[in-house]
C-alpha cells in the first residue's frame, strides 16, 4: 500500500476520491471519521489520507493526483491589479472585465 494524497480539506480529499472512483482505481481512506477527535489527537494524525490498495495502479493513480494538484494550484491566483490590453486602463484584482471598455481580463 502507498499513500497517494492527504489534505486538511475534506473537500479536496472527496474530489480526489471522485476522480479515482471514475477510473475504478482501488483505494482506501484512513482517518475518514477522525476529524471529530481533533483536540484529543494532533491535527496531523486526524487528517484524511487516501491510500492505494493495489500498487500495480500506482502509475495511473499518481497521474490523477498530479493533475488534481496542478488544477487546484492554478485556481489559486494571487490578488494583483491588472492593466487592460485594449485601453491600458488599470483595473483592480476583483475585476475580470475592464471597467473602462468592457474587455476581458
């Protein structure tokens, strides 16, 4: 057995589980219900962990984990102001469309 993924965020673990289920990759989840014991246990010991049951699936499963982590890292964008390529207007990071001309970020 090999550990594939761990996260303090239960939603991330569930997303990984869904990806593995879609590909019929066998796995198990450790500490699935241990979050209620945080305080009694250190938070590191109560984190959910996704473990691969059959090591022969490791190459395929690791690609799933790599794709998931890349996708989740891309979704985290730092808050930076940006300049419109159409009218050179400076826009705040909260805007996806230029407030001056309406062009997309």
